[in-house]
């Protein structure tokens, strides 16, 4: 009778310390004493078990591999590796901050557009489109022209007496202000 094999897969957080120093050193392809030296320089900080045993996480092993790559393949010394790791951490923080700012900017833009739409809807009946133009149009040729009642003032040729108003200035009827000068008015 054939025995059936079962495989159990366990997922562990990348930051959780699960590897002892010998396993971590083997995974990173280095001697455990080198790993202790990196720890002494502050390049790596393993977790500790309740009894004080060093426990390395998958992130620690990846960092150890990165350190090995920089020293062996790129020829950096440990001071250079320290500086590169610090700069990489700063870049990662700046990238996260930029992403957060971009996300907030998008949210604020959406809020602003919603508010503008809300205001437009509330003023829709009150807003009138305006097209700026320097073109002169005669009043009678203007589209959608409206008639405004204007009281015509006649000047007499005599002693300066004016009929229709007492001030000599043209008067507008129905509360309309202003008026055209006599030269612009058609003769009565």
C-alpha cells in the first residue's frame, strides 16, 4: 500500500525572527562569524528569543545578501555599505512620503472637483456664460435686444429752456439710469 504524502506550507511574516545564526549564515552564504561582525557594526539587528538566542528574519537574510553583493561584487568596504544602506532607507522613506502626498493630492483634487460641481449646480440658474468681445454692434442689430423706455428731451432754441425735465440732463423713464446724448438720438 502506497503511503500518501502531504505537504504543509506555513507562511511567516518576513520580519519575524525564525532562523538561528547558523541557518541565516548558510542562507546568506557567509560564515557565522562574519554575520556577528556585521551585527557588531550595526548593519544588521537580529531579534532575540526569550533566552537571548539570535533569531534572523527573512528580511535580515535578504539584507545580508545585499551586504555580500556590495562587498564582493561592487567592491565596497563596510563604511561604504553602511552609507549605501542609510541612503537606501532615506530613499525608501522619501518614496513612501511622496506616495502619501500624491494620494492626498488626488483626494483633495476629487474633493475640490466635487465641491465645484456642487457650487455650479447651486448657481446654475444664476450663472450666465460670458464671451468677451471687442466687436461693436448697433443696439438694433444686437441679438435678443430689449427695449428700454427712454424719455426724450427736446431742447428749445430759445433762452436755454429745456422741456421735459428741469435739469437740462436727459432723464430716463422706468428707473433706467443714463441715456444717450442728443446727437445719438434720432430726431423727433
